[in-house]
C-alpha cells in the first residue's frame, strides 16, 4: 500500500537526516516535530484549536463540499467539516472541497484531482483547493488554484500529507482532516476578489486589520448599471458576512462602503487614494473603523 510505503519513507528520511550529528531521533518524535514545521513562530507557543472544537463559530454550510464516496465519515462528522469548508469560502472566497474515493478511473491522482476540481458546481472557483483522499491507489493529492496555489506552497502541502498519512493509513479520517483542511487558513481572510493590485505584504496587513475590526475589503469591477451594482454588492455581503464593507474598483477608481461606516468616510478615502495611493486609501478606511 503506497500510504504505508510513504509513511515508512518519511520516517527513514527523517532518521537519516539526523545521522550527521551522530544521534538518531526516535521516529515517533520525529513525526511529532514534523507536525510543527509549518506553524508560524507565534503559533508554536499556542495550543491549536481543533476544527471540531470550533463548531459553534462555524456557519451552516449551504452547499456540500465533501464528497464521501466510500462512506468513510459519519453524518455528524461530515456536517462539522463541511461547515468549516463553508467558513473558508466565506472568509477567503476559497472554494475548498474533499473527495474520498476508491476509483480513479485509471487517471493519475493529479489528473483526477484537477478534473474533479474543474467539475465542481461553483461558478466562481478560480481560487480553491481540493483534497483527494485516494483509496484506490493510496497516493493522496492536494490540488490548488488561484489564491490557494499562491499562498499554499508545495512544501507545506508535502508536510501536511506526511503528517496526515498515519491517520489515513489507520482510516482516522477526521484526524487527517484536522491536519489537511487547515491549509486553507494560509490564504489571508477578508481581502477578497480582484487583489492583484495589492502586494502580498499589503494583503497580509489589511487581512489582519480586517479581522480585528470585523470588516471586509472587496475589490471587483463595478457594473455600470446602478441596480446591477447594488445586486452584486448584496451578493458579496450575503456570501461573505462582516460588520462593515469597503468595495473598490481599482481601474475606475470608485468605491462604496456599507455597514457601520460614517457618511463622510468615502470622500476621505477617495481623496487619500487620489493624492497618495490605493493602499493608503484602504488604511484610511481602517483608521476610521472601530474595533
């Protein structure tokens, strides 16, 4: 079974990597070390909150994000982790799905994952991640697109798969979900839509501020028709709940605000944008928002 071979290979690789010092760390301890390799330094001193412990904070998933073709999980387990994937979409506009299958139809895991992702019903899935739990050839795979590919590195994917392999070998699927699905949180939340006009540093900065102040910054092309624009804004607000919103059209240099926002803020923001830059205009928005 390839999962078992992969797990043995990971353990061997880690043991060999310790030979230069003349000491070999026990394999169990080495795997435990691997589980911390992708965490930020600040997170190393903070106990990770499991997805299953966040149930009350998660939205009710309107759509199905988990395709369990092997009946590997209970209905309750599917509900909790499906709600988590819905939360990833609401906070990051990240189309995240899980496929558990025992029939790849002769395709490679990479081909199968890519084809399943492209066949998803979500019409706006340029940003996404699909987790393939492969019970056919036992070579699991993670497919990413758009912001998922940009913010989640191939290295982080390899580490997550290595961490999840012991659970998958033992068919502890929800334990594997706790490791794999949280990769989606690498994508910064609450800065959504057409973000290529901002640098990664700016997106990370604005994402932190948006979380603190419960706001969302959404960049997209404004329709010329006012009613169509209103409809689009309502759609954004329904799919991505927040207390306050900043809507921006970088090409047309237009903005709209909604929620708990003062009436004169739009004028201040546009003035800063015109005299300085779009990022400075966004900073002006956050300056005026209450925590």
